[in-house]
C-alpha cells in the first residue's frame, strides 16, 4: 500500500477531535482508499486520559485498508513517545499526532518506526 496523502476534511476533523477532547488525548484508526487517508474509525472501549489513550485491538475492524492511527498530544509536543513507538507497528504504517492548540499546522506524520514523514494534504 502506497499512501500519497490525507484528505483535508479528515485532517480538519482530527484537529477538531483533538480540540474537543482536550485536556485528554483521543485515538483513532485511519483508513485509506486508493492511496489517500480518507476515513477514521473511533473504536468502542477506547480509554482516554490527559497523558495517554488506549485502543483495544480486539475492536479493530477487519479489512485491508487500515493505514495507521491518529491521536492527540494535549501538551502540544509533536513527536512520538516511547509508548507511541511501541503502539505504531500494531496499528499500521502511518501515524498522525495532533497537538494543542490544534491549528491547521499543529500535526505531524510518522512511520511505524517513529520517523517523521511527509504527507500531502489533498483538498
């Protein structure tokens, strides 16, 4: 699977989810269609708090279009924690961190091994 970008509407929704969840984190899984991340799944049973969010992998939908994950960092730090690095490989290849104050540029994408990567925003 080659991911070439993320839909702008989805990115704006992720930023809004971060803002609405603040001061707690949120977590979601991302789905792609034809190489574009275009949907999210909020899983039942997800646990959120001010310093973490936990997804129950038993609740992950079946399918081959899982692209990765998105979650927020209410502290505004746009880099993965050690817990994130351990989580990323289980959830997919691309991972978006949304940070306070949740403006249009308050996000970064990372590979499953925690390396920053560019992701085009597609109108």
